[in-house]
């Protein structure tokens, strides 16, 4: 058997394993009892600024999409990055990886739209002018660290 013929195949197999391992993470509760993908946000304990940002994004998502949302402390998701955002087992943002753990409404909305996630019949209250201004002011205070 010619070893030179085996080396490229072994390289491809090992590279494929590395890529697959990086893209497929076992997220607890990634699918609900009805078979729907769950938007999972993993926060550090106590939550830091990036974790608060992801929680705000969850509020915006809930006002637009009809998807189950789960917010977990890192202690209940051992081995997963915190902060981290997943839709099902799909990584959207993670500490030390994509977007360093900070998501945005648009990033999550793009993933949900790609998966044809159902939308709310009408958007929630945070999109009304008065509530939106208060919500944006709260987000600004959190992002500034209360300064």
C-alpha cells in the first residue's frame, strides 16, 4: 500500500472532523417538545455587558418572532461559551468566536428568517414610539455601564 496516497485522505478526514466539531455544539434544550428550534442565550454569572446586550436582543426578537426563547446561566450550559447565542444548535455569536458573544437583533433575525421562523401577527409594544424611546434609553445606560 502506498502511504503517499493515504496522507491526503487522512488530512481531509481530520480537517472535516475539526470543522464539524466547531460548527455542531450540543446546546441543552435546542429543540422544544413541539420540535421547534429554541433561541438560547447563555449568560455569564453575574451577567456582564455583552450578556445584557443579548438579553435585550431577546426582547426585540420576542416582539417580532414566535419562537421559544431560553436564557441560561453558564453554570447550566457547561462547555458552551458564555456569552453565547444559538438558534437550535446553530451558533450565532459566542465568546471567543463569532462576534465575541455579542449578538444584534439583525443577526438573530437573519438566522430566524433563513429558517422561516414564524412571526408575531403584529409587533409588540417596544416598537411603539414612547416605549421604544424608553427601551433605547435603557439599552444606552446598560451599554455605558451606568455612566
